[in-house]
C-alpha cells in the first residue's frame, strides 16, 4: 500500500472513531434517510435501535471497515444492512438486505472517500439495482456507474 493512502486511511479511521460514527443507523422515511444515531460499536447501535425503533418501516445500518494490510479487494469497505421492522416491532433478520462496497487503493487515490456514499449505496440496495449478499463484489466506482 502506498504511504499516502495508508496515512489517508489512518486519518479517516481516527476521524470516524473520534466522531463516534463508525456505525450509523437510519430510518427510511419516504425517500429520505433520517439519522437515528451513531457509535463505534454494533452492540451500542443495537441498544440505541431497541430504544428508538418505530412501529414499521425500514432501518438502515451502515458501518465501515479499515484493513491496512493483506486485504483481498480494497483497504476500506462500507457495509450497508437494511432491515424491515416486523409485526412484533423488532428488526426482521429474515428479510435483511446487505451489500459490502469496497474502495480500492486507486479509487481512494483518485476520488477519495465521500461522506454521503452510504446514501447512494442504501438507495441502490433498496431499489434492487445492486444485489444483496456476499456473492457479488462491488467497488464504489461500480456503484457510481450504475
């Protein structure tokens, strides 16, 4: 990995942790994603959701993973999970849609990370433009080109 990319990722990771937003939760209302909250751990996001879950609709959880060496696809990934709220008022695990988006070194060098990429990914996953699951690998350039 190039040194400048490594430094860029380290600064980005520090910023996420400092701002307490490595994990983020949103509620879909109409065509908008309304923030519920954010934290640095999934368990705290789940607790936050337990206390703030609406009666129906969709909940989107977005999180970021930084891999500084020995990565297969890219050093940064954005994972988007979309849950329906079931009749019991809980997140439905059987109806979950998810996709992992990778940022390659070249993409980070040329384009960088944009803070609203999650919105683009969530909307394309909701519309079915991108396939849910781990079988298909996408880069952020793939998502933008769709």
